[in-house]
């Protein structure tokens, strides 16, 4: 079986379920060593078992994306172990609540900002030097069509994903 990502290192946030889990498994199946980041330890361990059973390898990083100092340290840890990062999939996100904007609690609104925008900005700061050490470093940010729609009750999520898109597109221009 062809392994086009052999000897590559890929980091996936939100790796314990959904799109992140599927992406982590696909990257591992293609030969990448996957750094799987998520809050759910049990989900990460199940992912690790599945990837190892298929012949792949992972490093599990149980981490809440709102732990900003830990995000800042993540790049240094990766540098110490591998010296580079070949792929970064910024998948983790927060939907918040579907509600009129004026009804969203400040704590929920702040979580939308923290998880969808600030965490990704901090990860860019932490991981960009590592991506630049790779001969083919890539970053992919998962967003949503909601970012470009004006749908009632989706304002908090749409705002956060629109900001993430601008963050990612501006970052891409600086590469």
C-alpha cells in the first residue's frame, strides 16, 4: 500500500471525534505520524488504538484549546521531538448556542472567540516556525458555510467562523 505521507508529522485539533477523528485516521493511513489534540482523553485513546491497529502511529495531546499557555508551549515540544511539522489541521471548533445574538450569554460568546479564533491564532504563532522547517509545510483551517450566510440564530457561530476565515486567509498571504 502506498504511503505518500511516510516520515511526515501532522497535527490535528479536535481529533477525538467527527471530522478531526476521520482526518487523523486518514493521515495515519497515508503514513503520517499524527499528533492528535483534543479534550477527550477516552476519545484520543480510542483513536490511538484504531490507528495503531492499522499500523499507524500517534502522539496523544489531551488539551483544552482554551489553555492558551499550553498552546504556546506545544510548538516547543514538537520542535524538541521532531524539529518540524509538515501539516496542521485546525479542525476543533465551538458551535456555541443557536440563539438571537442579544440572548447569547457573555461566557458562551467568549468561548466562541477563544476556541474558534484565539486558539487558532495562538497555534499559528506556535506552529508556524515548525511548518517553515518542513519542505512542504501546510496548514488547513476548517470553517463553515455559515461564515458567509446571514441565518437567524447562527450569528455567534457565523461571526466566529468568518473571523477564522479572515485569520487563515491573511496567514496564507504571509507564507
